[in-house]
């Protein structure tokens, strides 16, 4: 058992607790670089960790009445095709391509987080406090409502299936725009959608006979849950803007390291 499992899990949980959606994107590089897992195994194990953590994080949101179960389950069900397609595509590409694409995803998320932090627009209705990782208007769409829901659900499912991430940084704005949810409700419901998408993608991946290291997953998940509790306290004492910029910087560093190590291994 690698000694990095617990500190890596604590770091992921700290990010999730302090920043909300988007923190789980560090799970895959942590499993690859700190724990030493194969990228395909890491992206699959990440689905378990993200799914379980989302379900636990769902509880306080549900108690506050910010989870719309029926619509969340329906949105997750609509993303099933995307989850299966993303899982299939992930199995077809080489580990180097998968990690390279993941590096680009981390850089994209970092850019969106910096944009959010520097925009200076703390939404008056409390949207910024709720934790979506990007502003909403770039995702505006004039398409009919049903088509908008189907497209966004499929896209989030595809993201989850291919990369093994929850996609909370994109899911919250998608729920606001596609279903007209208030941001607090979108944040709470997104956790349910993430759990559904993670379960669907996990079924698609494990049907291929992939073996997971459950001891690592259990310890990592437990550490992430503990870290999320600490992160919640940190968030109450530190300005959200500073936390967001710090995490974005960490994402850039991890993305560049992942890209560099992948390129070096391919040469």
C-alpha cells in the first residue's frame, strides 16, 4: 500500500470541501502519479470515489431542500448514452492520449476558475457562494428546452465516462440553463446526477473485465470524506476568491506535470 493514498485523498477532499464542484478533477492525476496506477484503472477507480463522495455530500443539501430527486435522476438517465460512449472511447485510446487529454481538461478548468475569480461578479443571488466553477452566459443556448436538456445531459455523461470525473464544474451551469434551477438547487441536484453518471460509467467500464484495487479506493474515499469536512471549515475562514485562484494554480501545475511526464514517456 503506497504511503500517498491517505494524503492524496485528504487533499482531494480538502479541495472538494473548500471549493465545491470541480475538486474531484485531481483524483485521477493523484491516483496515477502518487499511487502509481495505470490511467485506465485510475479513471475507473475515480468513478467509485467521486460517486460515493457525491452521495455523502448530497445529504446536507437534501436536508436543506436543495435536491430535486426526480429531475436529477431523469437528467442522469438521459446522460446514460454519453456515459457509455465516453467509457467505450476511453478504452480505445492509449494511456498517453488519455492523460494528454486530461491535462488539457485540467488547464481548461483552471482557466474557467481564474475567469470566475477575476470577473469580480459575485452573483447577487448567491450563485458565487454556491460554488459553480464558471459563469453561465457562455453556455447560453437558443435551442428548444428538451433538446437543450438532452444535449447537456449527454455531454456531462460523456465527460464522466471518458475522464472519470464528476463534471461538477460544468454540471451546475448546465442544470441552471437547461432546467432553470436556482443555483443552490443546481448544486445539490448536481451531486445526484454525478452519482448516477459515475455508476453508469462504472458499469460500462467494469464490464470489460478491469480489475480495481479496492483497498486503495476505500482508503482514498475515507480520506477524501475527512478532508471535505476540513475543507468546509477552511472555506468559512478564507475568501472564496483566494481559494479558487490557489486551486487553479495547483491545477495548472498538475496539468503541466502530467503533460510533461506523458510526453517524456512517449519519447
